[in-house]
């Protein structure tokens, strides 16, 4: 299916956080993440990337209410204790109960409210072992993505993105979300998200040149598309030296 990429505004981004339809749509998002199996997909990528020792410093950009990261933490907590996780979003959405659930897994979660570009560009900002983006990169056009990925490479040694796959099957799935009880906002945004999603090696093509990174980009599950960027060993040593 030939689907040119198209980025359009999502309703959830424009509704006030406390709007009833927005709150309902964020709960739908938890179900959509479960249907896409995104926590399982990212957990597998983490295990592959960190076979010996789990990362202790993780950030999620565009983390929403933090529940995607909580599902990921539940999957990895058995092998990953004493983890510090930053949940970055431009909206203040993380409930104190969610922070408490991280704590019961032995993870220290910190919600940060900021624009991703400003936060990534902060001089002297922490360098993380992993930055994760889940259902986030598709919000941005090519120029913004180039800028975001370039900034992210200065703040992490592994970058994992799990995004909507731009495919006929994903489009069909997004159109059937009414059956799963999702509201009008979620149904609209799901279709828009698939059109703004990725296929092939579109994200790798936007990765900044001139640094030593290993890139893998694949379809994952039925509806998802993943990019994993890892600094090679030479750069890892430099990153460890710089870490604060
Ligand atoms: C589709 S939601 C995904 C939330 C979460 N990753 C998940 O899977 O449940 C996208 C999130 O990106 C956030 N967002 C959009 N543009 C942003 C920006 N420029 N800086 C920070 N967050 C942003 C929105 O507020 C929203 O919470």
C-alpha cells in the first residue's frame, strides 16, 4: 500500500488536560498500547540492548501520564532495580499514584514538564543510558525529527523509538478502535497517527551523520515500527566520562 507520510494535528494535543474527552482518550491510549503490545516490544529491545546489566538511568520523552513506562517497568523490574526514570512531557499528566507504583517496583520516577526540544537542548543536561520514545516521534515533521534525533544523540547512548507503522493493516486496526470502546478523540488520533507513522528505514535516514551509531529499524508486532540506535563502544567510553 503506497501511503505518503502525512503529519496532522491530533485532537488530544489540543484539548485541555482536564477535559473529560481528553482524560477518557488517555485511558484509551493505555488500551491501544496494550493492543499494539508496545511495552512488550520495548522490553524486548531493552533486553537485547542490555543483556548483562539493565540500564539504571532512563528517560521517556513524550511520556504522557507515565503509564506506558510503568507497564515497561513492571516487565523489567525483576532484572532492573534501583532505576531512575525521567518522564518528560509538555503537559503535567503524571499522577502521584503512578509515581508511587514505580516506587513499589524499586524505581525512582521523576515527572518533568517541558517542551522536548528545550529539555534535550539544556546545556549540561544528564546523559541517559536509554531514551525511549513511544507513540511520540510521529507528531513531528521531517525537519523537527532531524533536530530532535540530533539533540537526543547528545543525551543518551541508546535510543529506542516505538511508533505507529504506516501500513494498511495498522490503518485498518486504527479504524476499528470503536469496537474496543475508544472515544471520538482516540479514533480520530489513531487514524492520524498511522498516516504520520513510519515504514522502511525512514527514521534511520534522519539520524545525524558523523557519529558512530549502530541503527536498527524494523516493523514490530502487528502495528508498530521500531528504531534502535546504539552508540558503538568508542563513543560509549566518552559518554560514560561525560555522564553526570
Ligand atoms: C500519543 S501521546 C503518548 C504518551 C505515552 N508515550 C504513551 O505511550 O502513553 C504523545 C505525548 O507527547 C506529548 N508531546 C507532544 N509534543 C510534545 C513536545 N513538543 N514536548 C513534549 N511533549 C510533547 C503530548 O503531550 C502527549 O502526552
